[in-house]
């Protein structure tokens, strides 16, 4: 078994295991060696145990010399606190992997049919890309895709990597139920989207990831320069089938916006990964990546068939923020324990805005400042220390934090990675949550399918209608309110296009009304100062002409024309 590691070239690597087959709780997961070799479905306690990272700082270390404690403080960087959203991501990931294997059971004839077709296509690879979809279309796929979008530093990548490492990465099969079954299974593969956004480079990253994992030479064989993307996709399909890849995670997908490829081609690529290649995909990106899904709505839906998780910062008045901060606060390494007063909590949130990585770094830097500040003999974390730390030690991110703090949309557009507003984009997935078990709060499951379908329709229609960009006088919240009313007043099975048409028509009407109201207010606003001055003049028994002239509204003709 190889220990968990993250190599210097940032390729995440996990365990190699020999297959151990487990009895399945669900009948559809039985008699499928790819699923039976996976760990049992995790419960909340499993996730807590494997996910949580709380660095240990002993009392002896807290009493050490300043230079020693400075090093001890760096342990806090490894702090990971399970939050409700982590449990939601784990459940989605667990389902993606298992359901993706349903149509790729290596014991069923469709699996061998896929292998046979792919072998035929490879014999004529120069032309095969033209009809690969047609040849494989009749072979069903149960692969879904998920997108995770959120501001930089919120913990998306850390969370998904931690969750992936809960599964072995490679499983070696030898025998299954007494029969020879010699196969290598890759449970998960994670790659970063290239900075230039090239789909060709992305394919090559896929080959290289397998080479790094298994010591093969697929990049050399399938990724040389004159290969076109569609041909490389054929070989990705072949390798995905050969190694039974459970899920492909693609991080930093906002880089695709730098690509010369058009948006529809990019979305088609991800749809093909799921539908033709048969690999469940998880797409991770900053808020900028939302632009990828705003063009072709139907393609975007297929490219994220299992939905999207919008990962927002923690709200100041939320229980999850209180619990996160209380847990973090226990990792102090100062002479005097600083109490988490209301003033400290308020200042701390003001300076980090509920962003996980900013909060952890602020906590570390504030302690470092307290350690070496001669005027702070007791080494306390105070609101003053926090403000000074944020201002001086975190100066580079202040413009971004100020944009979030003021909810200044215009300023946010300068820093597209932080441009996200859950209230305007879609229903907050944390609304129906409650604290459970050891972490006080875990995601509450959707209560019924009808409610979920309505919410899903509202979320997607809101994004689609807003992306039209024709409603100058409407906020995103206005559009969402229109759509909520329409969806709730129609039967659950109403066609999406009908709902969209009604939404656009009502939005146009309300947009025009708001435009007229705005123009009317502007006209009143221009006359109001004159009316105010007239009233004031009459009250003083003064002619309005004199007061208007005094205030500069009436100019002397001689001064105006003979300067």
C-alpha cells in the first residue's frame, strides 16, 4: 500500500489496495466488482473521523519560548473543520462514483461490447472521431456530472481532495467469486485545467495523470502534437473503460475562459466525457466559471447533470460560523488565553468575511503579531490586533475583501474570482439545514421530490433568464421573485420552455414599469429644489426670484454674456 501523498508537481495520489469485496446494502450495487471493492457507504461519523484535521498543541508547547511557538503556530494551517457543505459534497461524490459504475459492470455483456467497439474505432482513429458518438450512443451511460463553484479560498479544492483520499485510488483485482478477474481499477483521478484553457492540453493532462499513477506511457503514445482533441477523446474513452475510472475531477475550470475554443465546444466536451466516455465528472472552479454555463442552457444542464453546488462564504449570524470560529479559537499558542468576546467575533468576521482560508491565516498572523509586539506583554488577541494584522499583513487582499464587505458589485467585477451572490443567483442550499450529531449541523435531506424539483427549476430558470442581460432595471432578486411566483402557480410537470417564456414576458413588463418609475422620479428630483426654495421664500415674505438668484439658479445676463 502506498501512503497518502501530494507530489511536488501537485498531482494528488492516494492508496493502492488489493480488492476486498463487500456485501452491498442496495441490490443494484451487488454483483458488480467495481462497486463491491469500494469502501462501504460512509456515514456522518466516518466522514468526521476521516475529514477533520485539528492540530494538537500541548500545554508544554504553549509555554515554550517565543521562537518555538512561532513554529508551532504553523500547524494551524492544516486545520480542517467539517461543515455541513462537506457532508453534502461527500454524499454527491459517493453517489456519482457508484452510479457511474452501474452501466460499466465488467461482468455484463455491454461492457465487452463497449470494449469491442472501441477496439474497432482505434483501428481507424483518423476518421473514428466523426462517428464515435453514434457507435457508442446505444450503450447506456449512468454517469452524472457535478459542478462546484465558489470564491477563491473558500476550501473547495481542500475539501474535494480530502474526500477523494477517503477512497483508495487504485484497486488491483485478481479473482472474483472464485473466478479469475485480473483488472486494475482507478477509482478517482484529479487533474487541473491548464492555464491556457486548451482542451487538447486537458486531454494530455489526463494521459499524464494515468502515467504518473501506473508508470505507463500513454501521454507519449496518445498525446503527441498532431493529435486532435476528438481523437484523444477516443483514447480517453478506451482508457476509462479499461481501468474503470470511477470519477474524474477537473479543478480550476475557470481557465477554460482563456481558451480559443468556443463555449459550446467546451460544454460538449464535458457532456461527451459523461455520456460517451462514461466517466462521472466533478468540475471545480471559482465564481468566474459560472460564465461557462450561461450560454447554451441545455448543454450546461447536461454538463452538470447532478446539479451545481454554489459554495458561499459563511454568514456572520450562522451557527456554522460560530462553531468554526470556536473550534479554531482553541488552537491558540499564546501566554494568555484570549477570550472570544462579541467584539472579537465581530471584528474577526469583518476582517475575513467568513472565507475559510482568510480566517485561518488571520488567526495565525494575529498570534504572530501578538508574540513579537513588545507593547502586548500579555500576548492577547484583541480587536485592535486583528484590525492591524488585516491592514498590514493582509494588505494585498484588502481590495477584494472591501468589495465583498460593501457588497459593491461594480468593484467585485474587478475581481471576478470573488463574484458570487447566492441571494441573487439561486436558493441557498444551506437554508434547510440543522445541526446534527458531533458537528451540531449537517445537511438536511430534501423532504420531498416535488419540492426539490420546484427549487431546481427556480434555480436554473433564474440563471438562464438573468443571463439574457436585457433587464436593465431589474436586480437578480427581482427576477428570482418573478420566477418563484410563476413556478409555484403552475403544475409541477409544466414544460420548462413555457415557464421560461412566461418568466421573460413578465420580466419585460416589470422592467418597463421600473424604467418609467425611475424616469418619473428623476423629473421630480430635478424640480424639487426649485419648489423647496419657492416655499422658503414665501415663508420669509421674500420674492422667489431673489432667493433663486441668490442660490445660483438665476444668473445675471451681463455676467453670463459679457465675462
